[in-house]
C-alpha cells in the first residue's frame, strides 16, 4: 500500500520563455505521508500557491512529475480533482445564499448524490446547524471560514489544500481556525497541505514542514528537526551610532555578523556567555534596542536564506484563482 498522499519529483513551473520568462518553481521534490498536516512555509511570492496550482491541475507543469492521492496529476486530473478539497486564502462564498444553499451548490458542482446527510453532519460538526437557513452575508468571519471548510469536505476528499487559511484574520479568529484544522485532520483523517508565511502557525499545526524560498524547497523536517539545525542564538542589536563590524567579528564566540545600517544580527553559540563581552565592547548608552532569539523556525529560515519571512509583497488575485479551482473541482 502506498502511504504517500502527495509526491512531486523535480517539478518545475516556468511562465514565459526560457530566456525571458519567470521561473516560479525550480525542481521541487517532496513526499507527504497520508494522514499528516504538511506545512509549506515561505514568504509571499516564494512559490507556495504556484505549487498548489500545479497539484490541483489549475496550471500546467513545465517539467517533472506529481501524484496526488495515488494519481498522476497530468494524466489523471479528473481522478485527482475528485479526491481533493480546497480552502482559499479568502473566504469566498455566495453571500445571498444560505449555508444550506451554499452546500447544495457545491453538491451540484461536484454532481454528488445523497449529499444531504453528509452536509447535516458537517453543519453539526462546525456548530452551524442552527444557522443553516441564514444568509451567509450575516455570518461572522469565523463562521464563514467554517462553512468554507465544510464545502471542501462535502465530497469526503482524501487531501485538502489550505492556502494561507488565516491570512488577514484577527488573533482570536486565527486561533479558532488552528483548532478547526487540527480537529478536521483528526476527525476526518484527511491529509492537509497548508501554506503559510506565519512562523507560529507552521510550528503549531504541522507534523512536517517544507521551507520554500524563490521557488525551491530548501529544507524539510518536523519542527523539532528543523530547529535542531540551528545551534546558536541570534542577537538583534540596534545602535545609535555606526559600529565597526571588525570589532564585533573579533569578539570571542561570534559566528556571523550581518548588518543593515545601524541594525545588526549577531549569531553566537550562547547569548548568556556573549552579552557580557558585547557590553564590555560597546557602551550601553549607545544601544538603542537589543533582543535575543533562541533557535526557532524564524532563525532556521534566516540561517538558510539570509533573510526573514516578510509579508509586504502584493496579494495575488485570489478571487480569480478561487473561481478557477471551484469550477475545476466540480
């Protein structure tokens, strides 16, 4: 029996010509076991949504191979689509329809017979039964997200793709979605591929994580395995006046120094041992701000890529993409 839910082998996606096009994914290989929550962690523009487009058959693979739920994505796309669910970055439902009517529409799109029992079960699970006849336009953000996940589960998929499921949500709603993702995975036994640029989210939800940057997966492992790769602390320092980097690099224990203006990142084996040496070299009244980061997924990403995960890239046209996905899975 094949225990792999999603497998890619050197899949590449290039938009445009080889000479002038954009390389969105570069030879990505990953194997995701059945029944796990796999997180794809990286900044906006790293290639996360492109990978989902390829795995769902929305976009063509330039080269390489991919299998989802045991089926070849290119040659058996209908079989793949019948076995996957989708949760978009934004909740996009038919606002003038009730919760039940949204489920009915999803059943029609997917040609599902005898869907009512499953729909009732999902409404009970997500505590929406008493609102089934209410228009979605009257729902809170959290309720709308619950209904969107219910739609994705209606046809009992083997794999669910969740693309930035908590982006733009407040902290309390985000935490609620975390609990839902964990519960859905446990209750329905589906494999979840979740994309995110939130470090804390990946750490809290995922059994395994793939770190992606500039179209390439540069590391995979459990959160603990990834953190164990960094055996050092990172000191963040902002000084009032410029500091000679030679002075910092000369201090015992310094493994790396990176500067941007008057802001410094100093990597050392132990911050507790290093800080007295730093304060003996730099007068404390010249320090505007200082903090210490112990090994985390953030420091792993920083060490592997040389930069932090940012979220200032422009959002993609998610509504257009979602419409494509909904039509395809029907």
